[in-house]
C-alpha cells in the first residue's frame, strides 16, 4: 500500500508504507503457510494453502497438487502459481 492507504476490514492507519493482511473471502484461494510454518496456520482449511500433503489439511479435506494456476475444485481465484491448496 501507499502511505496510510486504508486496509479493507481494518481500523486505524497503521504504519506508513507497511503492508497488512486482510481477511480472505470464503472459498477464495489464499496462502496461509508453507512447509508447516507458521505452526498456528495448520491444519489448513478449505481453499487455504500451501499444503504438501493431505495431512496438512483439516479433517475431511485433501491437498490438491496443481500446476501453475490450475483451478482447485470448490474454490475461486487463481491463488499463487505453483502453490497447492486444500479442498
């Protein structure tokens, strides 16, 4: 962001020129962790990544191994190229 541009879903101005996370829309591909870190992000929920295997996904979900920005069943958005997401 530039300067103290507002961040959707957040209050206050924060620090100038610093980037902040906002809440990911439901069923939209978002990256929450990688290689099991940060630990608090795992297990990953639906449409969350980056997973390496089914064990990194919440119970009942599987890790969709994809190429590039391949569509993930039940999810919208492109996500990050080469990242894998739970579905």
